[in-house]
């Protein structure tokens, strides 16, 4: 027994390991929970209620405001739904419903002193016109259709447009909407009322040899007309001409309508000239412009509008202004109006549209150009049709019931034409030859006519979009280079396309804008991630120092050339240029990390503080030297040969123009590079530096990928940045997909260099997925080993 006890007492206690220590450690148990505060609960509940209530109020206010913009005349709607209406004589229904099909008839008129087809009344004088086009341009259109396009070839005679003082309405177009078939509602007992005063003589919308039928007069009552001439600056070499009148062929009536801007000092008719000048200014206030009214006249040239966008509003929802392309829009509206409210609004319409812009008072006997037409004001109150119908009541007695219909609102977008949609009129003569000085290649050699490809489109867009786009009114600068005009045209089509007014069926600006904006955002985000990555790098483990040096050098060269082009070029500084300045930080932090630049004096643990900063080059750690030995597996000769091969390939592709899969839509910039003026060989130097920048960028990225492959780790950027760069390459490729965006509008084109960059980005993303990331600090990696 004693032996056993002695043996047991001689045994040593077990040694505690790291696992046993965790089991032997005492468990203090869960901490005591603090009591909840009722005051904090009430406070958070109140704040939550206030936030929800505030958001709800903002939402309902915004919804109400948006509904008011879309339906500015909703206060005239009939209160009961259509299913509960028993007496149809008390409501006004739409003339065009979703089940109806209709045609759009267009007519084009040109001023002609010998014309007999009609005339415009201006300043009490009739200006004769001649009809040059009258055809249905759209057939069997319904409210269910979104967009239609058509092209019309117009032969515009030149002599009527060479007057001394032509106006914007000397070439005009009119549009009328008619049912495709004979409507059953129009009978011999039908009648209609319009908003126009009896003294108002509106421009003709269709030409009739004989008295038109009642049905035709109803359709013409809600037709409208718009000018096809605009005034812009002249792209001619003799831009120093003080006035155009010295070089124009005068005509009898145009000379009669032309007045001097200021009367001669010894004139006896000074008061009469002042009165006429005031009358002309009054015309300008209402949108009727004459060439002689422009100040100075020599800075303005007449252009024919070759494109117009139209819109048809069926309710108080839409009004679209049209310019330069014809985009017809119709609103799908089936709401019914209260007849009394509708009739009252129609009677007051003349007092709202024919208003003096200075006094804001109604004009007693207005002229046609003194009545501004907009959907927000006119709505669908322009024409009301009344028909008779026989109703059989329950007692089998026949009684006459009156039915009322309102006409749709057809309008056009006034500023829908871009600079490339304007055809210059050959107005200026050559004093040496006496003939027309044709400066534009689009004008045919036949001096009798100008052939214009008039593009017309019809869609169902809203009044809100047209009202917003109407605020973009500005004159196009027609004196810039061809590339600048093309860029302005693309920007114009993109802006209008974002609101639904496309230039062609294969043009999808909303998709292009969505892809482009997403790509821009991702590019800016990649720059921010690159800055954060290189700023936080405290080790060169896993980095290809030579490859990243090439990449940093290429970024520096690209930034320098961009800054030179931005600040010394002709282009104005934009928002994207300002955002691009954050790239300057990328090469700075890259060089700092690659060359191990540290703050403070060399060899001291504490950083020195003073007025001037101090830096030193830190010594490599063991892991950094091991990483350099891995990078040295690719010999220097191999790297040089690879870079020379890449440089030769980029030189051939860029210099010989063989590498385009999709060629650029724009030519090279017409204005020379700002550095070209320094030396005659400077363009070659710029081209050489461009190829060097491209070689360093792709070469440095490939060398880092080779380093990742040898070390089986991922370094050089965040993994999310690798995925982002690949996605931006995918988005750029989608911009050239006809199935997605239709006709490509990219001005840069797509080359084999882009394909190579796509492949490099793909390999980079695959390595980011397969390999683990290298830590930012070498000390962390050494502790893990």
C-alpha cells in the first residue's frame, strides 16, 4: 500500500498544452444585460415616425406635381368613370381612340410672288405662296405604335429664297391628321367649334381647288404649321461682310417688306420707319423672324430645316415641340371631359394664347403669329365636334342625342434639329461671276432647285419631355470644323434620344447612355481603388517592380499629354477633365511603393517632424528579396525583346490603320496638336510617344501577370479592381453590338489593341479569382511564415 502511495506521489502532474489551457480557463459566464431605456425607445420611435412621415409627404407631393405636369387640364375631366356614364351628351370624348387608325398628311409651302395657292398675312399684307408638296406621309397609324420614320425628298426652288428679307416662314410645312376610313360620327348634321377668333386668318394647312367638305374643314381646324427655315451664323470665308443685302437678288414684294434698321439722318419718314421697326420687333417677340431683323445681318445665314419631330397629344398630357426632324407623336388618352367645363375653357382659350408678351394682356384682333400654341395652354380645347345620334329609349321612342368629341393636339418639337440637319441656302452671290457662291457640297449644281432629304418621325411621347427639351434652345455654331459639327450632332441626338425622340429606328441613345455612364463610373471607381491600393502598400512582395515601373511611366505620359491637350487646345475644360485629374495620384503612389520611399530620416524609428519633409529609400526585407529573385526568372533579354515586339505591333496598327475592327466615326481632329508648332518633326515625336505609352502600359501589365503566375499569388491591384476593369472592357464592346444598341455611335472605334486589352483584363480577372492576395505589409507575411 505504501509502495503504491509512494509511486502515486512520485508521478508528475500533466503539462498543460495550449488546448488544455483553454479548457482549464475559468468561464466567467455571460455579462449582465443592462436594462433598456423607455426614453430612448420613445425617441427612436418618434424619429422613425418623423422620417417615414416626411418621406411620405415628399412622395405624395412629388407624385401630385408629376401628375399635374402630365395632366395640366385634369380639373376639366368628367368625375364619373366611363362605365357609369348614361347621358353621353354631357361629356366630351376623344375623336381618336386606341382602336382607330389615322393618316398624317403633310404639305410644304414656299413663298412665291406669283403663287396662287394661298398666302400668309403679315403686317396686313398677303405674301403669296406656292404648294410644292402634299401627300400622306404616314398611313394607318394607331395609338398602339411607338415610333415611325419616313424620308421625303423635297425640291425647293431657289429663286423665292433669294429675297432681300426672307422670313422663317417663307418655307413652311403643315400637318393634318385624318381618319384612315370614313368616320361614322361625321354626318350632314355635324358641326364643330374652334377656339380661333373670327378675325384670325390662320395659315392654310391644305390646298383646296373648291370649297372643302365639312369633314375636311373639321380636320383642318386642328392642323398646324411650322417654319422650315432657321437663321444661324455663316461658315463662309467672307464673314466680314457687314450686311447681306448688298449681295442678294432683290424681289418686288420682299423689297417692299424690307426696312432699314435705323432711318437716315435726313429722312422725312423717320416716324414711319420707327413705327415699322417697332412692328418688326413685335413680330420677333412672337417667333416670326426676318433676315433683315438679325443684328448684324451679315452674321446670320438662312438654313433649311431637314428634320422635324412631331407629337400628337390626345389629352392634357403631352405637347411636343418639333424642329429639323419630323417626329410625329400621339398621346394615348381616353379620358372624358365634362362638356360645360370644356366649353368654358375653349371660350377663354383665345385670351390665354393671343397675349402681348410685354403687357401680358389679350390682343383684341390678333394675327396668326401673335397666338402662341402650346399643349400646356391649348390642350385638347382647340376643336370640339358635335354630331347627332338617334337613341331608342325603353318606350321604343326615338329621340335625338348630341355627341361631342374633342380633337387631338398635334405639335412639333421646335429645337429637334441638330447642326447636321440644316441645309444652307445658297444666298450669297459671287461679285466676280454674278452667280451663286456655293460653299456647301450638299447643294446640287442645278441652280433651279435644292433637293432636301426631309426626315420625319412620329412617336407617342409626353408633353413633359417636350417642355424640358424646349429649354435647350440655342443657336448652333455653323463655323466650326466638320468634326466639331459631327460631335455636336451626336451630342444633340443623344440628349433628345434620352427623352424618347430618336433619330432613326436603329438608334438607341438610352441604352448607349446607360452603358457609357456605367462605364465612366466604373473607370472613376477603379482610379480611386488604385490610389488606395498603392497608398497603403508597405511592401513590394509579389510585385513586378520593373513591370509596375513601366505602368506608372505610361500613366504619367498619358496624364502629361492629356493636360497639354486640355489646357493648350481649343476644346473647353469639361467635368470629365476635372474628374480625370485624380489619376495624377496613381503614378505618385506607385513610384513611392515600388522604390520603397519612406517618411523620416534613414535608420530612425521615429519620424522627424519639422518644416520640411524627409524621405529615404528603405532596405528590402527577406521576403522582398525573395520576391525579386522570383521576378528575375524572366531574363532581362526576354523582357526587352517582348517590349520591342509589342512596340512594333502598336506602331504598325496605329500608323498603317490596319487594326480597326470598327473604324472611328469621326476623322482625326482638324485642329493640330498644341505641341506641333514647336518643331516640324513634333508630330512624329508625338506619335512615337503615343506608341511608347501604349507599349509600357500593356507590357507592364503583362509582366505583373507573369509575376503572379510564378509566385502563385495576386498583387498589383485589389481583386475588385480587376473585375471592374474587365467589366468596363465588356461594356465598351457592347457599344458596338448592333443587336443591343443598333447603329454604333462611338466616335473612337474598336481596334485590335482593344481586343488585346480585353484579353489581358480577362487573364488578370482569372488570376484574381484563383490566387490569394498578397498582404500590404511585409511584416505580416513574415509573421505568418
